C-alpha cells in the first residue's frame, strides 16, 4: 500500500510540475491572444503577460540556479561524509559557526545562509573541475576512440 501511495503521489506531483511548466511556457502566447480581444482589461493583462514573462523567466532562472547549487552542494557534502570523507562537512560547519559568532544576529538564519553559500561554492568548484575534465580528457579520448573505429 505504501508503495502504491508513493507511486501515485510521485505521478501526481510530476503531472503538476509539468503542467505548471507548460503554463509558464505558453503564458506569452496566452498574452498575445488576450491582446487581440475586444476587452481593454484583457488587452492590458495580455500586454502585461507579454512584457512580464521575460522578467519572470530571468528571475526564475536565477532562483532555479541558486536552488540547484544549494541542493547539489548539500548532496556533495553529505554524500562525501557518508562515504567516510567528512572533512568538507566539518570545515563548512565550523566556518558557519564562525560567521554566526562574528555577526551575532539571527543565528539560525545566518547559519543556514552561510552553510548554503559554502555548499553552493563547493558545487561550483566541483562543476568547474568536471567541465575542465570532460573538455580536456573525456572529449579528446572519445574523439580518439571514434576515429580509430
């Protein structure tokens, strides 16, 4: 029963997310259609959608990138600790405590932001190393192997 409920919830959440993404993607098309109606209110709302969507999408991209860095960094830090390499987790924890102590303001919020920022920085560093490794090692090896076959 638990597996069925989890599967059902997973499917419903997936449908909801993709439905919401579909609405975002088509919002400017809806706005254009609204500008062609006879209602001045609908035309104004349509223009607002058409002009507002690029701003909204830029904001969404920034928030989404920050969220992915936060989550990715957290996964890296906690995953390394689970694999027996807890150094980064301890360093980030100790640095976060130092930041909280130095600022002495809203310790829970400041600590969370400090930890998240350091985890995101680690994610950026690991991502940069991966990009360099793929570009300078994996791609040349792949091209060499393909040329030989």
